[in-house]
C-alpha cells in the first residue's frame, strides 16, 4: 500500500513545475533512490548529493558545522541546496528562471550502523523555498528497527516534507512507534525578505510596519551587526551614537555571510522580532563594509574597536594592501565615516588610541572615549550562557 502511495506522490511531483536539489548525509538516501526510480525524475531533480564524510559535508557547506547532525546543519544544507538549484536552473534556462518553484532539501541523519551509537538515532529534514523555511525532526526509538526500516521512515518523512512544500496533498504513512513524534515548524517570509534573498532589492526594513521603506528613508547612522541576540550593550551604543551625531541610529543585519549560506527565514524572523517601537533595522545582502557603503552612502557606521581593526587588515581584501587602500578611498569618496567604540577583545580592553590604523582609515574615524562607554558583554557569551 505504501509503495503505491509513494509512487503516486512522486509521479505528481515529477509532473509539477517544481525543480529541486537535495543533499542528504547518508541517512535519507533511500528517498533519493525512490525519487530517481520513478520515470520523470529528470524533470524534477536538478541534483542529488550525498556528502557522506564530514570533509565532504564541510566542502558543500563551505564551513565546519558545530554539530553534523542537527537542525542548524540541516537548515544550512537546505539553504545551500536552494541556491545550488538556482544556479543550475539558470544554466539550463538562462532566460526563464522560475524562482518560485525551486526547492532545496537538507537531510541530516544519524541512524543505526554497524557500531552502536552513543547518542540518539535521529533525523532533521529542512526544506527551503523562496517563500518559506521549514524543518521536521524525529527521534527514533533506539535499537527497535534495523537500518532498512529506519531508512524507510526517513524516506517517507522526507517525501512528505517535499509534498508539503510543493502543495501535493498525498502523504505516506509513517511507521512510527509509540512515543515517537515528528516535530515540525515553518517560517513564512515577508514579501520583502523573498525579494532580498533573490537579489531583487538591496535592503528590507523591519519592523513590519516599515517593510515598504526604501533606503531613501535611511536616517544617516548605521549600526551593523549580527544581533544574535540584540542586547543592552547594543542599545546603549545606539543611544550614545545618537547623542554624538544628532541622528537616530538604524541597525543593519546582512543575511549573507562571506563563508556561510544566507540566513534562512527562521533566523531572519527571530532577529527581526527584536526591533520594534523606536528601533528599526535594515536587512541587506552586504556582508562587507564596502558593500554596505554602496547601499548607504554618506553613512556614519557604528563599530567596535575590533571591527575597525578588521576593516584595516589586508587579509579581508585578498591579502592585498592595494585593494584595502582602494576600499578606504572608496569609503572617503562615499563620504562614509566610522564612530568607533572601545571594546573588550580577548579580555583586553581596547580603545581607539590603542589601535594602529592606516592614516586613510584613521582620518575617517571618530573615537568614543572610554569614559563615555564601557560594557563587557557580547552576544556570543549570551548564547553560550556566559555572564
């Protein structure tokens, strides 16, 4: 019965306008086999990858995950898969790319093996489209199924998640045992988030009431950061920056990282919720200050001492002092400046006068004295539970 339902679901998928890239870490490969065994797969599957070793997964993600089998890793796999699907589809149909019918799948699983596992048998399946991020997690009761039965459960769950994302109503019954439960959650993008992710706009504003704002509404002072989370140190810096410049401060988060996939809609949603009332934030795809300066010319950037030092380092410019100097000259031409706050770095308190900067950069900086601001707090310490 399940085979009939599975084949019917896959046939519907192959007849649909959806195109997909799927990446699974070994566990979940049965779903790929089923997808490819039904005629019509070439109309649906752009690529199927199995990065079985840790090194292979790191190559695919372009970074080393903290945990290889986790929700975060599956989400990063799905986002990278989505952009891989865009790349492949653009080469197949350069003038007819349908971003709204592309899907990226990331499946991170730890299933039964020859050697007993110390941890749980579990799977995380993330699905990324242009309008939503979703993830389903399942912990399998240990030592109750052989590897084949565990693979069948994962395959059914993966195909069901794909059906859900593509609007197919059929579902494959899951062979769940008493006490097993699939934990599913999704984040739906605002229209501006989708446009930003697809490169159709340079910036999107939060909170929701300001979604239609354009960069023409920028107020002159920009505080870039990850804000994961936003904390009292950030708020205090913004208050001081407003006092010193006479302008309200806008925050900025780049959804794109130099090394990692763009933030998915779960991450964007959780960070966007932090900005309300008088606070507002620009979402961009500008991971470098040079890219930010092109979106926000004449901006005064609020930065810490550690950040201004990084802006001066040639290693961020392909190890080229000449490229670094050209970037500094572009900051000058864009009439951008830096309001530099003191910062504790590796237990060492650094104020502006302690730094060695190229004159071209130092001339663009306005230091905030230590007497005005000192707060030894960081987002990473908050995430790790540090005090």
